C-alpha cells in the first residue's frame, strides 16, 4: 500500500506543473490586459504600472519569476485589489467555501449512502420509484434554480431561515446554501450506492454467503458493502473537488463572501495573479481529492494495488 501511495503522490508534481504552465500562458496570450479598462490612463503611467508588476519583461522571464515565487508559496499581488495580495484574498474567502463544501459533502454522504442501500434492498417498490424520481430531478435541477426557490420558500415566505447573507457565528445562514450544494451530490451518491450494491448482490460469493445461512444485514454490511462502494469511491475524487471549489453559483445566489467569486472576478478584470492563484489552489485541491479517492479505492480493492 505504501508503494502504491508513493507512486500516486509523485505523479501529482508533473500534473500540477503542467496545469500551472498551461494556465499561465493561456491567460497572458488572451486578448486584453489588467489595465485596459482604464481608458484615461496615460501611456507613461501604463508603462510604470507594467514595470511595477513585472509585465514589461519577456513572457519567459515572467514565467520564471512566477514559478520561483510559487515555490515559496507567494501567489503575488492582485492587480485590481490595491495593496492586497492574492494569498490574503484566498485566505479570507477559501475557508468559507471549504466549510460550505465540507458540510454539503458530509450531508450528501450521511443521507445518500444509507438511502442508496435501503433503496437497493427494496428494489422495485414504491420507495425505489420515488427515489428514482428524486435523483433524476435533483441532478437535472441547477443550483441557480434550486437556490432561489429555497430562499423564496424558506427565507421570504416561511421566514424560517435567512434568504441571503453570511454570519460565521450563526449556522442558520449556512443551511440553505449547504442544502442547495448538497442536493445534486446526494442524488449521485444514492444512485451509485444503489447500483453498486445491486451489482454485488448478484455475485456468486454473496449467494454462497446466503446459502450458509447468514442474515441479510450481515451479508450486506460485512460481505457486500465494501465492494459495493467502489463506484462511489472512484466518483468521490472529482465530486469532492466540485463541492469544495464549485460553490460559485451558490455563493452568488446567497451573497456569501467565499473564494469562488474571485475566479470569475479575476477573469473579467484580467487580474492575472488572482486567476492564477485560484487555479493553483483549485488544482491542488482537485489533485489531493483524486489522490484520496485513489488511495481509498486501493484500500477497498487490493487488486488495484497489485496492478
């Protein structure tokens, strides 16, 4: 298991380097620049700004400087947020986005896995058909529709929860955003858990366990659960990255000061360092999530480690 883990960890370095390199050159080769919207700016002022931020140097020199700073953990200054570094911006917004994503993922797993198991055991009944309707609807319904509907119903009509805003000390502000973010993930978790368990229950060793007189609960929890979760585990890598980093729409709908808005804001303003900082952070989170999924998959299925 240790050799398997080391191979996966070593493979992260060139992947992250390729991601950062491609993003660096694509952003700078795109039309426009960070100071193009300031139409009244004088040419000499523009030249001074570009010299101050190192944009007057050749592209290869800019790349070398950025990579050297990145190795030290310095994401550089923001071009549009004066006197503020990208590290400070991400450090302020990322914990909020991560907290929302972790809560949404925990809710999806704690509810989705048991429901998926229950629906698989009672396949073909009314609960199974109801679950199929729910999962299809939850997957098809986008967050920018579900979020306003929940805010309108529970925030404005019933007045049970805040419709928007954020208060780090009040959990009620997080309920609607977490439910909005968790709903499609919960649907996928239910569907994958159900499909995985149904596939495993048809295998020969499960039939043999039943023939030996083992009870249904023991067969499922002891013999069928781990292999049944393999499809879910393999999907969780990109899913966790999506939940932790893909809350831009939810943050916009509910007015949450998370980190997701910085990516779009930086792209619109051609804030090179802010966009690169978000790509680096999101890339590291995605790679670590995929690594965790690979390690969990290898632990559940020893054949993967041997390969």
